[in-house]
C-alpha cells in the first residue's frame, strides 16, 4: 500500500527547489524592507554611504573594518575620509593599520 500524498515534495530535488524558493522569498522581503527604510529615512546617497563607512570602520570583524578603510581611497580630498584613515592608523589590529596607511597614502597622493 502506498502512503497518502501530503502535497509536499520529499525528493532531494524537491527539497532543493523548496529551499531556493524560500530563500528567494526572504531576499525579496529584505529588499522591500531595506527599500522602505531608505525611502523613509530621506537621506541623500552621500549620507547613506558615510553611514555605511562609519559603521564599517567600527565593526568587530577585522575584515569588515579593512574593507571600510579601503573604501576611503574613493574619497581623495575629503577631510572626513582623511580623519577616518588617521583614526584607523591607531586600530588594535595590524591588518587594519596597514590598510589605513595604504589608503592614507593614496588619499594624499590623489588630492586635487
């Protein structure tokens, strides 16, 4: 006798498809929430970018701090970028300090 069907896919392929659809739904929901937050915050793109950079340089994870510091090279001549790179020179992690020294040098070299 065959067990009754419950409407669920139990094969490995069915489970994969189900998890992909669930993941896509979560991604769409997150995009909507993020989009709504951006629209309601009424921040300019520059303000949003600085918010992300400030958050990045204060993260616990070293790799995230390094990425944020490296992004400062895109802002030559910006006084806040220079100050942020100078502050990162005093970071507790040598990888962040190395990135800060490199970016600080690039910021000053590329100044207009």
